[in-house]
C-alpha cells in the first residue's frame, strides 16, 4: 500500500505541480525552502484544499480522482500543525480522549490510551491544562492525540518550527517513536536538514512547486548536487544492527553495510536494528592505514566524487563496503592529499551516533 500523489493546483501566481509515491510505512519527509509548496501539498492530500486537478490514493482507497472527492472527515487522516492546536479548555487527558473517540473503533473510549500515555511520557501531565505546558509538551500531546484517532495516514506540518532548540531536542525522539509505532505512512514537512536526516526513511524534495528529487533518505542525503550534502551539518545515515556488547570496556559492536562499527554501550540486545548517523565533519581521510590511533572506527574505501563547497571546504563522497560515506574536508587538505576519484582511502570516523 503506497501513497500515490499527482496534484496540480494554482494559488495566485504560484503553481504546485507534483507527482510522487511514498512508501506504505515509515516517514516520508517533504523537504524544501519556505514557499516551495510543502504545506499546500499537505493540505491538498488531507482534503483541506481542493486541488484543481488531483489524484490522491492511499493503497486501494481513492480520495480524489477526477470528479470524485472524499471530504476530509472521511479520509481518516491525522494532522499535526506547527502549533499544537489543543483544546485550551480541556485537560491533557480530555484532549487525548477526544482523539480516541474519533477512532473507527471508539466504542471503548480508553482503548490503547495507556500505551500512548506511556510512549509519550504524559502520565504526569494528564491533569494539567494546555496553557501550563511547554511548547514541546504541547506537541507531544498533539501527536499522541492524532495517533489515538488511529488514522490511515499521519500528516505533520513542521511540528518543530515553533519550538526552541532545547524543545526540539526533547521532542524528536518522540516523533521518531510515534512514526515507528504507528505502522502507517507519515508525511512530514520540514525545511530543516537536521530533521530530515534524523527522521526520514524517504525524502521528497520540492523546489518552486515542482519535484526536484525523491528517493530513500540515505541516497538523497549523500547526493552532492542536493543541499543536504553541502550543509555544515551534512551527514551519512545508514541502517545497521547490534552484533555484541563488550562489558569490560562498555562498548557495543555494530554491523553495517559500511563495515563494522563500535559505539558506546547500548541497552538494546544483539540483533536489534539501529539507525546510524555519521556527520561528514567527523570523518577524516588518510592514504595510509592508521596505526596506534585512539580512533576506533576506521574503514577502507575509495573516492567517488569531490565537490567544492564555498571558499574553503570540499565534500568528498566515498564508497565503503556497500554504502556511501560523506567527508567534509578543507580544500587545502584535499589538495595536499592529491585526492582523485577512484583513489583508495582510509576513513577515520571520530564519532558515530545511534539515532534509534
């Protein structure tokens, strides 16, 4: 079951004309600068805006096609806005119960609510009113309420945009957990590269109302012709699994398509799947295999491509194992190493993060 979208919509002087398909599970990030049409696209998918011409399908369910148009309240869509949009006169528990009563199987109004309360750590907030909550807490309640309605599709329109940096760090793990638990397609709008890297399984990039690129997140994040790989926070994201733990030294060994990696001791058991993040600025390169170094993660590979970024930096795309790895170097370092595509190289990875 995929989300199939083909929309053409005119809004003043702006035209949205885009076609793509999103996977049936996981997070598809709709990425692009402000004004590129992300929110308009989301509203058309939800049925809040009726596009001039549109095909909107979720698996076997057709919500719009030619003259057929399913009203928003019949689509089974969960929508989380930039602002939490909670009922200010209702407690957190009553806001959650409102979401549960909108579920298709709402005969048992409390069904599943305790699981969601636990997932979003809302137990201590149930009696409080929205006005007494922080921005991050309000968004946690809003996302929990949307999930309790058991939607077929979850739409999130820049849910972190109104939050400060600390609140964003607080809520991102909850967003990730919500997407994994829901087991439904999630379309997530953002213009923040860090959010795309942290949450996306699939990325659809918009530019001026048109589709610029679409595909698995790990592929787009590594493309040097797109803004992800040219950003100061450029990163490589890959999937892996836990192989074993080293209790003596407090380490966990991971298997990945890049090669074996080691991180600080994780709580998850061997065999557990993890998502791995390596920032490009944390990768250094050497032509000679390092000896007697404190860096634990050293991979062999080859240079695939080099692109200059600004006046002083360069991005180097490496092939390592079955994956691609980004390294951000100075142009001077690239020149002194005399790097060329095809050259064998060793990558020293100073830091590896496990995102989930």
